[in-house]
C-alpha cells in the first residue's frame, strides 16, 4: 500500500462532498441566469429573445466555471469542483428545457425528507 495515497473512502467522500457543493452552485447559477434573462423589458424584447439570451449567458458562465479545470498547476480539488459545476450547470439547462428530468429533484427530496421533518422535530 502506498503511503502517499489517501484511503479510498476518504477520496470518495471528498468527491461526493465536492459534487454536492457543485450541485448547489450550479443550481444557484441556473436560478440567477433564469432571473437575469427575465429582467429585460421593452418593445423589442419579446419572449423569443429570452431563450437565446439565456443560452448565451449559460455558455459564458460554463466557460468561466471551467477555466480552473484547464489550469494544470491548480489544486486538484478546485479543478474537480470546476468540472462538476460546469457539467451540472449544462445538465440542468438541458433537463430544464427538455422536461425529461427535474434537476431540482435532489434538492426537493432533501427538503421533503430531511429538512422538513427536522424542522418539525425541533418545533415540538
């Protein structure tokens, strides 16, 4: 066994924690982007412009989020977070537009089965 390698369970938990934080960041980024795309109003701003504007902003944010992934000298955790965030943001955008899967399902499950029962127990 190599002493320089961390225990596999610690690596797995670290990756799962990074993926969880990346999911929350991607969810927040998507909500902000949708909100920003709905803000402009005017005679020339019709709902047909909202979709392409959201698409362009999403691509710009994905490019910005993926910059650390291409920097080989940066920390591996930051690079992993960058990759997970970029992929999750793209997946959320695709699944939200196609309606095949609700990307908010994990957050809703956590809210309904963990946070609400915990809230009820603490109020008793």
